[in-house]
C-alpha cells in the first residue's frame, strides 16, 4: 500500500459488519463462537491513522474494539485532531 503518515483525527466511519443474533459485532470482529446472523452498515467511532491517496481510503482504528480497517474517504466524517505527545 502506498499510505503515508497522517495527522490523527477522531472520526465516525461507516462500514458493513457481520452481526450475531444479539446485534453485536460478529465473525472476525468477535471472540464469541456465535454464527453471523446478518450484515449491517454501522456508524462507529474511530481514529484516522493514515491516508492512502491512491485508493482514496483512510486507515481507521476502531475506538471501542481497537481493530484497524481501511475505509473509503467518503464513508468517514472527520472530527478534531488528536494531540500527540
């Protein structure tokens, strides 16, 4: 990937995730051994860590579960800059 280092931003991102029968993240995003019940687009809080201009994507760290995913720029709403110390 041709991503470059990027100023970190808080964000909300939209992505289709697998959910279990209770509406929780399932599949590869869960340690529970429950089958995937459905797929839904969710809006989740995260932190933008990098930008891939070639593929028009942000590398986002999920705020709650701390996994990382590439998300198209159009599916990310940027918030405030995170102070790095």
